[in-house]
C-alpha cells in the first residue's frame, strides 16, 4: 500500500493510525505525550502527518506497545546463499585443477 504513496501521504496514514490506537486506548494526547516523553504539540504534529523525528515516532510506538510491529515490517534480511558459500573454507588442495589435456 505504501509503495504508491508519497512520503507526506505515508506520514498522514501513520498519523491517523497512531491517533486511532491512542483513542482506542482512551488516552488523551497529553497522557500519551507524557508516556512517550514528548510534548503534546509534537504528538499532535505526528498525528497530523507532519514531519517529526524518528525518535519521536519510536517513543510514541513504544508508549502504545506497537514498537514490536517494526520487527515484522523491517525484518532482518536472510543471509544470501552466495555470501554463505563465500564464507565457507575451501576444501581444495594446494594444486590448481587442470583439464586432462593440459599435461
């Protein structure tokens, strides 16, 4: 869904979702701001989709117990099979392999 949206539109969607989670928990902006260690105006900006710091977003998600959702959204990448092969010690002998007709 987010791929076709601009950064401003993504911030607006996230802000609306954060506001909905706050309201579902019956928290005022002031109460959530205190829990997150933010000012109420900063939380208000976040909910309206304005540009706020990443730390403010993370603090808000943590205060709403939503921070673990980032683990699902941005999972640790799996190791590349090529990288795994490159990390293995080689089992070849000291001599180079040659074709049979090169002797």
